[in-house]
C-alpha cells in the first residue's frame, strides 16, 4: 500500500484498502474556521439536537482566520458563534480573536500549534486542509455537512484515492521555490489533472525542502483537483514536529513497490521561475516570457505564500531596493508576524527591510485579500488592478474585484516584480 | 433512486466553473443553516460570473428561473465552501449536468442533498443554450432537449448513488445504521 492507503486502512480498522474502496475512517483532527464553522455547528445541532455533545472536544480545532479585521456584522457574529460553541462543548483548542491565543491562517497555525501528526487523518472545512500532507498526514477538505457529521461521530465516509506520484529529482536552485514546482506540475496536468487522486511528492528535491516549502506544494494539490497531497515523513518532518512539542510520533511510510496509478519524474534544475496567468492556477508561463506585463499591486501572504520562508525569500530581493507598486505584506500567523521582527538579513529585520522598501504597513495575520472577503478587507481589489500574488488561486474575482486579473507566483518572483513594477524573473535581481 | 423528473430551463456554463464564480467570498458571512441566510445565499447564486453573462437570479427576485445548470469539465472546482451547492439549491436549482466535477463540490452536493450532480457522457454545454427547456430523468439517466427532442445519456452515479438515493449523508448514515 501507498502511504495514503496505509493511513486510511489503519483509520478504518482494515488490514488493507484499495483505490475505490468506500470506508468509514476515524478522524484524528477536525479543523474549522469562521467561514464554515458556524454552518457546520448548525448542521451538528440540527441533526444531533441542541443539547448534543461533540464526539471528542480535544480533537476539534477551531481557528478563526478568514474575516477577522472587518466591521462586517455577520462576520463578527460568526466568531461569536464559534466562541459560544467552544465554551459550550469544552473545546480547548479554540484560538479566539482579540486574545493572545489568536493565531491567524489555520493551515499554518495547525502545524505550528502541534495539531498535525504523521499517519493521522485530518479533515477540515477548507479545501486547503490538504496542506498538512506535507507532514505525512492524510488531510483533506470537506463541506459543512460532512463536518457536522464528524462533530457528532468522529467518522467520515471516504473513497480511497489512487495515487499519482511526482518524483522531483535534483536540487532546487536558489532562484526557484516550492511554488515554482507546484505551478509547473499543475500547468502540466491541469486543474483537474489529479481529480479524486492522492498526489504524492517524492525525490531528492522534495527531501531538500523544509517543512514550510512542502506545505506550499501540498497546499496546492487541490488546485489540480486532488483529494490530498502528501510527502512521506523524514528527518525534516520529525525535527519540525519535535520542535513543536509533538510527542509519540508514529510515522507511516508507503510499502516499497506499492502500486500507484502513475509516476511522473521531473528534473527540477530544468524548471524556471514562473507565473500562473489569469484565471486558473494551470495557466503556466515562464516569468521571463511575461516580463512585459505591468503590475499595479504585489501581494505576499496566505497559507501558501505567507510563511517565514516566503518572507525571507521576498526580503532577500527587496533588501536595499524600493518597490515600484503598492506591496502588501500579510503574515499568515502571529508567529510569522513576530518572526518578521526577529529574523534578520545582514543585521536588518525583515520588517525593516519591507518598510524601507516602501511596502504598505504590515497587516495583522489573517487570510485577508487572498479570497476577497468583505469590502473592508485589507488588500482586497476593488477595480481593475493587475495583481501578482504569492497566494494559491487566481479565479475571476478571487481577490475581490471581477475586473482585477491575478498572476500567481513564488514569493521571490512576487518580490522581484514588485521592485520592477512588471512581472520579473527573480534571476534579474539575485 | 427517487423517480425525479426535472423539467425546466437550463443555464449553460463551460469548463472549470469555480466556487468563487458560484458564490463569491464576500457572501460567505452568511450561514447556510440560518433559514433567512439560506434564502439570501440563493439570491447571490452565480453572482461571481463576469457581468456579460445573463443574470442567474433577476434583480429583485429571490429565485432563479433556471432549474438545471449545464456545465463542462471540473464543475465546482476550488473551495470547499458548501455555500456553493447551497446557494444554487436555495435559488431553486434542482440539478447540475456536467461532464465532470471537482471532488468537494460533488461531495457537498450529495452530502447536503441540495441538488443532483449528474454526469453527462457528451459535452452538453456545446449542445444546449441558456434559456431553453430540458427534461432531466435522474433515475433514467437521461436528459432531453425539448427544442430538438434529442436525448442525451448520463453516467451512472456509481458509489455515490446510495447516498443520493437516501437524500444526503445523514439520511444514508441512519439508513445504514451508522448513526441512530
């Protein structure tokens, strides 16, 4: 069995499973947030009763992150619903807004807070839940109704996915990042190229990536339609988790010779800094082939592009330079935000580098404009701004305005483009 | 399978209709299980489509005139927001007929029982025009274009059929004894 199959077999109490099997899996962690949590809670109460108790309060993690710094009354009401439910059910892993426990983007906060363990089943009411495959877990996004069911039972009906394995050979050159890898793969296979499948990422290049970069790759498995993205746990995984205080690790790896649907091999040193053009993540283009595209805005943030690795890369480009367009910096989590002050390049903090480069004031951590949101959302588009962004989706209207085209790129490429005011291959500035 | 015959106007879309098109993120402050917000979501169904598309729900109306949405490949890609099938269902849509689906949209459609996610064998988004009438026979796996009388075959619902037949994931779990 592959790693995905082994995790699902164990979670369903079976000796083995095969792609296509329908199983009831035991859930280790259910994640929800302010956009889908209230609906999932509504389903739970409707189906199990107003006085029902959740299956296990310690396995439910609630991380409000989407619409936090807004005056929108319903958005604020939704956080009140989460807070009341956490209190009522004794859910201690609730990271409340306006308190020191507030975290920010759930996909980065979940592993930061030690809620991700290899070999476990994690479901969340957000399509980018698949991010956690980077640490060797089976993780997938679900809707409110399934989440309401999990709240009551701790179980989920799953079809075992076949595996597509992507072997990335060679070492990643310094001008490339995880985003360049995943945008290239999605460009090749299309936005439905991995529908219903597990995307497993392996090879020397993946082994050489840190945990955050692996998260960037697994995060965007959903942009190829995958059920989950996964990297087998190794020393990098174990040391990341150990530093986070995660104990009793029971990593699962696939059997040698396990059957997969397809193996695709790449030599990453042939890859190039790239963008995904509007309006699909699969619209691959080499950055240097689009260097005539003028941009109005650069955006660095989100689960896939707002981690400390992302800001270190961007700051390396911006250090001693000025940005030519309005540039938004949105750390994913409070931990990333504080690292912007503590991490330094040449003795200068990343915050200082961004400030001196002329970026907008650093925003508090949240999903912010990655998905548009209420009208007063930080960085949201309202007109026909051309945006280059380190986020994960460039659908029509994704960042707010239907008329604002979005180019996705690595933090290095976003930073280089911010400096030049046009799409720029970071090698021009490295 | 319920003996469901759905007769009504179709709204035709193409490939990769993402959930931001179906329900833009600015409306995700609405909670689908609150009845008045469920209805409100329906009024915003397909509000993310570019402005050159015909309105899906006419201004001032609470329901769509379209009972069936026809799509191409990978319908419902993107976010896990259940608001997407819910908004369509709340607008009065009974079924989507597409060549293929993104996994989470398909799952949410059947888990909620909001609408039937039917898969066509042919590329129906090239054969149908928005506003024309069709008759969809879910159990009989076919859709008829009333203008021409052409009948198009739909794929079997496969392993999702028992959940769709039960009317959603809770009904299915009760029927199979998974929950009381």
